[in-house]
C-alpha cells in the first residue's frame, strides 16, 4: 500500500487529526537544481543546535546565564571535553534519515520501527508513550498520542529529501504521516507541514527573506491544515486565549515584533518550553530577528529559551537549508561528535555522504 492510499484510509477512518486539503492532492514540483551544501546545512545545522543546547536544556535563561554566561560554544561534558553531543532531537532526526536512505523513500512503518529498541538520550513523555504502545503491539498509526508537544517537529526535516528531484509520492502526505506517528495532533501535524514548507522555499533563496515572511508563510500553512480551535497557552500573560496555533502566532509574535522586543524578552513573554505554543513562537521570532545569520540565530536560541536544544535544532535546520553548510561556524563542525549513540563518533557525517543520491 502506498502512502497516499494509507493516508486516505486513515483520514476516512478519522484516525489522523488534520484537516483535508487540496494540497494533499498536489505534489510539490521537483527542484531543477539544489546545492548539496543546503542539505548538509539542514542536517548538520540541527545537530549543531542540539549539541550546543542539550547540556543546559530545561534551564530558565536567567539561571543558565548565571551558571554559564553567554554560551557560544559547546559546554564541557563529564570528561571535560567541549564536544557537541546528541540528544533525542538529533537521534530521531538521523534515524529517520538513515531509514529513508535504506528504503529510498519514506515508509512509515519502517521509520516507526527504527525508533524502537535504541538507547535514547532525553526521551520525552509523548514519544515514550508511543514506544510503549508499539511494545504493546499497536500499529504505527495507532501508537502516537494526541499531543501538541514539539517531538515530531524536531525530527521532521529529512522527510524533504526523497522529494527534491522526483515528483513521485507527496511531500505533504509523507510529512503528515511522519508527524502523526508520534504526535497525532492538529497543531503538531500542521506545524511539521508549515516547517517543511519553509525549508522547501528557503532552499531556493539567495538571502534571508524579509522578517514577516517567516511568520506569514508559517501561518498560511497552519490555516490550511489546523482543525482544533480549543488550545490554550500556559503563559500567564496569555491565559484566556483559546483557539488555533495560527491565531496565537498572529497575536503574540506579531505584537512582539511590532514592539521590537529582544528574543529573550519575547520568549520569556510566552515561555519557551516543549509545548508547541511556546516552541513555535520562539522559532519564528528568532528567524524573524536573526534569519540573516546562522550563528547569531542559534546562539540566541541556545541562550534565550528553556527547551533550547530543540529550538536551536529547528532554527539550525531551517537556516542551514537557507545559508548552507558554509554558514555554520567551523569550530562547531570541528567539535561536533557526530554521534547517534554512546560512541559512534562521526556517524552523522557518514550518513550525510549518502544523501547525495537524492540529488541525482
């Protein structure tokens, strides 16, 4: 059964929490030319952002600054080495990429199986529930909780690769299926679709777009797919809001930008945890304020947010795709472990070499 048929059956059975759209019947047009450096930038940008953030993840920015100052390089590990180590953000992204390379396309059940039976660093509760459901014998499309966490958004970028040079398959469908595997939630699936749409578009750009582009393009896709209208944010200034993620972004991110807030002040206003109503505003605002410079953007993500490894990984993925591998500071690449496990140093770089086949 191909992914389109699978998607249609899941949708008909009410098992995928997303609005139907004509885009699901409209494959993206393959790219005539793509610089491999953009692919490297997308994958390595995520790993670098994760590595810079994961050793101080979940700290409030003020507490992090007191302990570490302004973080501009990898923090020392338990052995005193300043090396970029992976968390689950890198692991799930690379395992997705690795399985796509093995299969030549995105096969949902195979990617879902690839997440099982491995040692995971910093496993979130939603993915933990997914893995438990798998062990109970549930199908891959029955195992993902209805969760608006950021766990599918952090690993979604490799889904773009099989669609770069072929019109076979459908990027929108593959993205929706990949997200629902672990996060079968309207905002989660729609956010993955919106993020990949951004990445798809910036790969053709020579420079960063105007700041409001990031916000308006993301909202455009969210509007196309979101169905839930009863989300409510956790941050005190916005308690009382009930609605869609796109409506929330339009309200809080646009206001912060008009007020010319710093990244720190803006992210403190809506919080910056793993909930999508915190993660997504942070990502979009950092792109709006610092989208022209990979290093500045990732440093702000690492220093000015709570769930800093995931936010930095997502920002790094988007801006790596826009600016290419050359935009990533060499010191960060030189000291990136490239691991997906405890000791497989350099594994990411090995896998990355194989992705060139998607450009032929």
